[in-house]
C-alpha cells in the first residue's frame, strides 16, 4: 500500500509549485482542503479515458484536494489554466492523517473513480487492487473496504448526490480567487 501526500513534495515532474492547506469545519464539509498549483514542470501529464486523452497537469493547472474527515476516499478536482474543471479523481483509501508539518496524507487502496468534465464516469485500477491482494500487500478487509467505498461513491454519483462536484467549483471560486486560502 502506498502512502500519498497532499503536497506531492516528491513529484519530480513539477519544477515550481505552490501548496496551501486549510482545515474546514462546516455544514457542507469537514476535513482538510489543499490547493496544489503548478507554475513550472518538465512536461505536461496526459491521461486517456475511453477514446479520449486529457491533459491533467500543466503550467497554470491547479488541483483542489479534499480529505473528508472520517472517510475512506480523497477527492481531487483538477482545473486547467483557465480554472475550468478537467476531471475529478476519487481515490479509495484505508486511512488518512496529517504529518507533524500539517500536510494531509492517505494510504491508497488502488481502486479509483474518475469523473470527467463532461460527466463520463470511469472505475479504474481493479487489476491493481486484485494484484495487491494476491501479493498480500492488502488484507481481505482492505480489499472489501476499497470495493464498498467505490460502490458507494458510484451510487452517490448516479443519484446526483455526490457533493464534491459543485463544492469544488464553489471553493475554487470563493476561497482561492478572493485570497481567503492561506499557505500553511
């Protein structure tokens, strides 16, 4: 199982960045929200879903990440240089926490859900989850948690009840355009 950090400090593709973090406690959301803004990079990052390929990281792009309190998933809203949404990437995770330096992290459970800007939904990395179980990198309980979490997310998306689509657009506009988000 791989531990992933919100500040992506070891991401070698990125040469210049800004990371900000804030804890939020509100009716809409409780947990950490981070903003990772890319100012310089060696080369853009492209991902293919279905028949299309999308650029998800480039100069001027920003990733708004949610670490919902007591949840087994992390939501990353990826915006292009014009602040248009490219995709939402939802990682399933076993556990999440915060470093002594205030950087949120999570232990990735391999299974992911991607929702593109046009509403297309993809379930990813089922094979990686199966291989992790076969290698005994995860337990049966971890495996079942990943599937239960992904299934719950997909049901919420299908029911138009997944709050992070509208919440991320609101937070990107309100918190970050008006300077309310402070570096931590």
